[in-house]
C-alpha cells in the first residue's frame, strides 16, 4: 500500500465526466479511477480494470480539474463522485481527493463494491458524505459467479458504514437469470432494512451498452445474449424492497 500522505498522493485515473441523477444527488463531477479486483460479468467499463491502462495524476491535478466546474456543480446541488474501477484499490489517493473536496465545501460520494472496504480508514469515510454501495447479489454462490469475489467483505463494510452513520444508496443491478431470484432479493431487502443509514435502493436494469468496449479490447462480453429485465420484473424487485420499508427506485 502507498504510504505517501493522502494529501500528496499520486494515483492512476481513467477519465472524468459530468453526470446528473445516477452518481449521487445533483450534477456530479465523476472521477473514474483505474483498477478493479472484481470481474463482474455485466461490467460496462472493462477499460478501467487495470491500473496500468490509466494515466498518473496527483491530487493537486485532480482538484485543479474539479475547480473548473465547482461553481456549476454546486449551483446544481451536486458535488464530486469517485468511481472506477474501484476507488478503494487506491485508498491514499482516494482519501486525498475526498479530503480536499470536503475542504473546498463540495459534497462527496464514493461509488464502491465494498469488496475492499477494509482499506477505507475512518478518516476517509468521515470525508465521504455518501457511499453508493454496489451489492451485486445476496446469494454467496451467485456473487462469486458474477464477480469472482466474495460477498462477506461487502456486507461487513455496509454494517461498518451503518455503525459510523455514513449515508448509503445501495445499488442493485438486475440481471435476468442471475440476480432476479426472489429469495436472494428478499434476503438483501431484509439486510438493507436493518441498516439505518441506507436512504434508498436503486434497482438498475442490466444493459449491454458496454459491449462495444469489450469488442474494442478483444474481449468476449459474457452476457451478450442476456436480455435486459422487463418492466414487470423491475417492479417486482422494487416492491420486495418497499415491502420492507426501504425506498426503492
């Protein structure tokens, strides 16, 4: 792990963008970091998997770019979201950006699978206004099949965030035949309902918009023949969360 002070850390980033509505409240400056330990079958950004494919950047350089849009995102009720890849693969760099954003009075959000949640210090989380927590499945076998990783670290991270009072939006990608099992959804709904700092669950329909990236990289897209969920399935899953008192969209 990089032992450089977070405020002076250097990281590897893929790109940045401006978005509205899907990466936290308001209009967001979204920073895509490079590198991810998981290989989700539905990943839309395979070009962010490897740190070596990103470009090196310092916290100062990132903040200079954010500064160009600070007035715009603030006026639009937004802030800065770190996503990836997996930002917690570079915890010092991520901590540095979050700290500087907080010092600048910007709302901060961290989009993470939680798989590397143990790398997030309490200080990093204190500088995080909102965690967009991607819980891929509540079934351990499906989670392993879907991501190549284990579910327990994510659930432990969610529990820790709740204990620290860090606000969460849980994100759940709905893939027909993989993450639509009623029993698994029910288990996740019960788990989420027990977390007082969860504000909402976003049920995100699976899509194949990233297929062209796989083709460009010479990689097979594992779910190229999988259809997106229909409106009825989406409503059923949303209703399962709402039945447990959880706001679901």
